C-alpha cells in the first residue's frame, strides 16, 4: 500500500505542473491587461506610466520568464501580491476564503451521498416502478436545469415571496450579537440554498450512476447464490450487493471535486458568499493575475488530493489495485 501511495504522489507532480502551465498561458492569452483598468479611465495616464506599471508587475517580460518567476515563488508558497488597489498578499486572501469554500463543498458532497445512494439503490431494487420513473424524471430535470436559473427562482420564492431564507451572505448583520442557538440557526438558514444548489446537479448524476451499478451487481451469480441460501432480501441488497456497487462510486467521488469547486464560482457569486469562487470571479474581471493563478493552483491541488483520496479508498476496498 505504501508503494502504491508513493507512486500516486510522485505522479501528481508533473500533472500539477502541466495544469499551471496551461492555466498561465490561457490567462495571458485573454484580452486585456491589469494595467488597462488603472489607466484607461484616467485621462492623465501616459504611455510612460503604462510601461512603468508593466515593469512593476513584471508584465514587460516574456511569458515564459513570468511563469518561471511565479513558479519559483510557488515553491515557498508565495503567490505574490494582488494587483488590486489593496495590494494584499494573495495567500492572505485565499486563507480568508478557502475554509468557506471547503466547508460548502464538503456539505454538498455529504448531501449528495446521503440522498443519492439510497435513491439509486431503491430505484434499482424497484426497477420499472412508479418510484423508479419519478426518480428518472428527477434526474433528467437535474441535468437539464441551469444552476443559475434555479438559484434565481429559489431566491425569489423562498427569499422574497415567502421570506423564509436569506438570499445573500453566510450570516446576518447582527450575527455577533445573537445567542449561540440563534447564531447556529442563522448560519444554517444562510447555507440551505447554496448547499442545495451545489448538490442538486451532482445528486441527479450520482443517483443514476448508483442505480446502474446496483442493477449490474444484483444480476451477478453470487447474489443469486445468496438468495438461494435463504438470506433475507435486505441482507442481500445492503450487505452483499451495495458494498460491491459502491466501488465505482469511489472513483466518481474523486472526479466530482473539480465540478464542485468550479460550481463554487456560480453560487458564491449569486449568493454573495465570501469564498474562493467569488474571489476568483472578481479577480478574473480585474485581470488580477496573481490572485487568479493562486486560486487555480489551490483548486488544482484540492482536485488532485480528492483524486488521491479516491485512489487510496479504491485500493483499500479492492486489493487488486495495490499490486499494479
């Protein structure tokens, strides 16, 4: 197991470098420059000032030189300073917002697993029933419905029309003055809509994937043998079939991490949640290269860690993987 783990970690290094190279190149190919936002609206900004700003930000150097300078700083976890007017270190900005994004993604992932697995199992066991047909419709709706459109509908209905849930932020203005239970309930109310929207698309996909796995497993010979021995249907499904049907789901869990992180940009911007997604959106609009690259780097690291954990869990569940 240790050898397998070391190989996976070593293999992550070139992948991470490749991701940073592609992201750095694509970001610099985008139209516009950080200096444009500071000089275009200023009638006194001269060509000399623009050149001085480029030199200050190292934008006058070739792109491969800029990447090398950035890479040397990354080795010591120095993402540089933001191009925004506050000129704060990018590490500080990420530290402030990273826990919020991780917490939202973990809650979304737990919600997906808690609902999708039982839903998929029941749909497979009762194949062709009304319940199976209803879940199939739910899956198609979940895949087809745009997240931002659903977010606006839910904000209008629950936030404005009914007034039950807040539609922005993660806490109220008087949060610090609330008693502990009231503060906890205030936090939960702010998280309900973002977590639901983050989990909605994944919930549909996971439940369908779980259903397909269960249908494949319950057709196997060992399931027929277990039934022939007189085991109860509940024991056959949840003790023998479910454990084997969960193996492919482990892989999908690792692959779902990029989607959750990418989805954070959408719902954090819509709900004004101060997470990495909102910071990334604002940095892209401002052409804040250090902040954009810092967030992309952290997103790539989190994605690779998610895939590594999925590989470890898969190897632990299936010993044949360890010897490869």
